C-alpha cells in the first residue's frame, strides 16, 4: 500500500492563479481531510469528507473548494490564490472501523503564493 | 468546540535525559481520543502514542509514555532516555468519538524539542 499520497510536493503560485492539490489513498478509508499548517499555529482543518459525494467545512474553509467523487481521491482547489494561503497542506484519511480512528497523513505540499 | 493548548513553544534536553511535554485540552465530551504526533524536519506527521479517554491506564510505547489526568484535562508526554532522533516538533491532538471522529483532529500549536548532545 502506498498509503496517502499528495502531489505536488512543492508549488509556487502568483496571486490570483488557481490550482488543485491532489490527494489519494489506497486504504479504502471512508474519511478524508485537508489541513493547513502555518508557523506557530499547528494544523487546522480546512474541509473533510465522510464518503464519496459528501463534504463539509472545517475550521478554515474560506478560499478553498473540495469534492469527493471517489473513495480514493479528495482534491483541494484554490480558485484564486492569495498570499494568506501560503502554507503547508496535509491530506489525511481514516476509517471509523479502525482502532482509535487513527488518521494517516500524506507527506504534505508546501505552497507559496507570491 | 474543543481546544488544545501546548504551553511550551520550545523545550531543550540533554541526550539520555528525560523530558516532559505538556498538553491541556478543553472539552465537554466524556469520551474521546488523545494523540501525540511527532513532526521531524521532513514534515511527515508520525503518530507517537495514543490514549482513549475511558481508559484510566496511561499509554506506553517503548521510551514514550503519557500522564493522562482526565479530571484536570491534562495529557503530558514523557520521553525517557532522549535520543538525537527525538528532535522534532511535537503536537498534541484531540479527536472526538462521536460521529466516528469524521471531523478530524484538533491540534495544539506544537512544542519544538531540541536534544543537546
């Protein structure tokens, strides 16, 4: 199993550009989440999904869109990037059937918006 | 909403010594999970140890152990025989049991652990 994979690892955007951060998992997990990590702020939840076709907002959803058309994929879209979205982004997955509902994290994407 | 507080932005310890990282949380729930994650410079999030709130016994994983005080809402991490490879950011995290924890983890701001050789 590859676990949770994220692409790209690094990305530089200009203000106003759009892009999609990709996330995929091969563990057949129902739950998937996106977090952002800023210096001194820990990780904060952006959006999450409990299954294909079902998404919901987390703590910091503004400026981001998500969709979940398959169990495996959960892309995060920035429609018009802003410097405030410079951050490291983590995708995670879990299953309610798992012990402790443990979340498995991807390696992260470092995004810089100029 | 739950909150997690880590009051030590940075800690330093001599190699082979013991260090304790503090974490407190606020919740109105009676059952939940608590976790400590390690984040080395590679930025990969690595699960160190976990605790179920309804279990009174403190969790232990090799050199890592927790002191879970449910009434005080405290969840500290003790690292014994510190090694250079323990140097990293450490995050305390809370997860609700209700709803299967679908809405993810609530993290503290982290503690940067430095190991002095």
